[in-house]
C-alpha cells in the first residue's frame, strides 16, 4: 500500500474516534430532550408559516451553534417531530454559520464590526437559503 493511503486511513480513524463521543452525547441528549419536552411543544413553537418558521429555526440555530454533523442529527429529529423543512433548513444553516456563542471571541480576533456584520448576514442568508431550498424542492 502507498504511504499516503496509510496516513489517510490513520487520520480518518483518528477523526472518527474523536467524533464518536460527540455523536454519542448528542444521541443521549436527544433522548433526554425527547423524554423531558412533550411532543406537542414543538408544534406550538412553529406555526407552519414559511417566513416565521424560518426565522424561529434560524434564531434557534444561531443561539445553539455547533458542528455540521450534530446539526444533521438534530435536524432529522426535528423533522420526525413534525417541524417544517424550512424551519429545519434555517436551523441547520444558522447552526453552522452563525455563532452567537463565539461572538465575543470572534469580535476580539476579527473586530467587533466585522463579527456583527458577518453574523447578521449569515442569519439573513440562513433564512433565504431555507426558503429557497423548500421552494426548489417543491418544484422537483
């Protein structure tokens, strides 16, 4: 076998090994949340209005920032709970691109003005991407 191939395999296994505790934690957290929060709560939070749901989903994703793999798991669980695709899409995009939790650190490193503008634009685009995605999927 090629040396580069062996190194790639080793790096991949290390990445999976590091990611495994996060995935297990998220699965356990989802189970806990499902046990604590009644299923009817999600239906009350989202109104089935395409614009309002995208704003709520984007807002939740902005506050609860995380990595993409975790957002896919949460998004799948939200869809199972009956939350609209537009809300889940806005949540996933905002979860990955908007970082309210990291805003203070980002402000220190990149500047306050840049960090605020970047986060605001990311939030707005999460809503635009969600609505556009649902519109395009409706045409297929």
